[in-house]
C-alpha cells in the first residue's frame, strides 16, 4: 500500500509540477529565441564578412 501511495504522489507531482514547468520553460525558450534571433543575424553576417570572406579572397589571389 505504501508503494502505491508513493507512486500516486510521484504521479501527481509530475502532472502538476514538473510537466507544467517543462511546458512553461519550453515556451519561454522558444519566445526568447524568436526575440533574440533578429538581433543575432547582423552579428552572424558581420562575422561571415569579416572572417570567411576575407580568408577566401586570400586563397583566390
């Protein structure tokens, strides 16, 4: 009987604590990623122009 109560308690904790936290944190991460993505794109573009294109022009010459 004790094992059954522990399993019920673990199930309730998972259903009402861990799973909602998982959903909220995933949504928060997705929203944060979408908001930060436009900020990161110019940095990636500048990095590509500064490092990759400069190195390829040296190889071409």
